[in-house]
C-alpha cells in the first residue's frame, strides 16, 4: 500500500515554516518588544521548516530503501 502520511505532514510543516520565516524576516522589530527582542516568528519558522525538510528526507530515504 502506497499511503505514506509523512509526505503531507512534511509539506505542511515546510510550507507553514516558510511562511512564518518570511513574515518574521519582513515584519518590523516593534512587535517583538514583548518577547525581549527575539524574533520568535523567524526562529520558530526556521524550526518548522527544518522539521518539514527532515520529514521529507526521511520519507525519500525510506522509499529508496524499500525499492
């Protein structure tokens, strides 16, 4: 059976992470005063993007191993 849930989850994390990272990079610095000056959107966007990419790489590696 070819159903693998890792592909849509990896894509979802990657897309949301990319959008959040772009927003964090573009947004003004005034909104980060409450978070002690840390750009939380950029940091967590990069974390989500990394998790999504790692999930997609694990899926691809698993598909090669099963072939």
